C-alpha cells in the first residue's frame, strides 16, 4: 500500500523514472515552458524548484550538483545559474507555475503548462 507516499511511479522502474523526470527538467530549462500532463508537471515542480534554489547561490559545488542532476550537461547548469536563477533573488520559492489546459484529444489526459515565472 502507498499510504502517504506522494511520488508518482508513471508505470516505470526507479532508474527509468529518474531519467524521465530528468528529461522533463532539461526540456523545461531549455525552453522555459513545456506542455505535458498534469501529473508530470506536478512531479517535475519540486525537482526543478530545488535546482533553482541551489542555482541562486551559484557556487562551483552548486553548479556541479545541478550538472549532475541534469545528466552532466554543464551548458544547461550554466544557463540555470547565470540566466534563470538571478530572476528570483528576492523570491523564496515558487519559481514555477502550472496552468491547467484542456484534456488531450486522444486519451482525455488532463494537460498542463509548466513554466518559469517572469
């Protein structure tokens, strides 16, 4: 039973799920907004917000931590630290927003837009 376990499994094994969330995070950092299912967006939000909080400090260890979480992509880590994180120096969390969209036509999945706040 999954009493009070909030994480979603998405029908995947643990290591595949980790890579799946990582790929969503990479897409969000590259494009700064993505359209995905509501469940995926809700699972991505805490992952990306923790990375932005680390990026606000911007030290070398933080860059390496972020790069490791994004599959050793230093360019994306630098974008997060140098471009995205400075927007939120005065904000203590809540760097993303999830906007609900109409259901997907094919299977009626609830869709959502997740984006960084301006």
